[in-house]
C-alpha cells in the first residue's frame, strides 16, 4: 500500500528522479540527445550537481586535515554543514567575500 504511485503523488512522497535518470529514459525511448543551445540541454550547474563535484569538503583543525560530505539541506547564509567519515556533523563557517 505504501508503494502505491497515487499515494506517493498525493502525500508528497514522490521525488524527482534527477538529471541522469532523465537522460537514460530519453535514450531508452530512442530519442537523440539534446544539443548545446537546445531548450532541453542541461546547464553546467545541473551537470556539476548531478556528478556531485562540490559535495566533498576539507578543513584544517589543529595539526590535522579533515574531510566530509556537504549537507546542502542544512546550509544557511552564514554556515555550511558536513558529515564526517565517522558520521558526526561539523559546522563550517562560510568564507566572507
């Protein structure tokens, strides 16, 4: 019952599939890929986000260098949050311009 498409649609549980899911679906339908300049062509930002290029972050603390994966949903105007290798959440201040 919980896997029902109608239930997901009306409860808001349905998620967007993402850029690569759309590309693979288009290939499966036999359509040609979008060319640069077409309305359907993904932006550089969309491609970068789907590849996860900006999700890893490193910082120095004391004598060590630590790393983690950014949590975009928790980001504020002044701070970013990252989950470390052992599962802890680290608060990182944003750089001032």
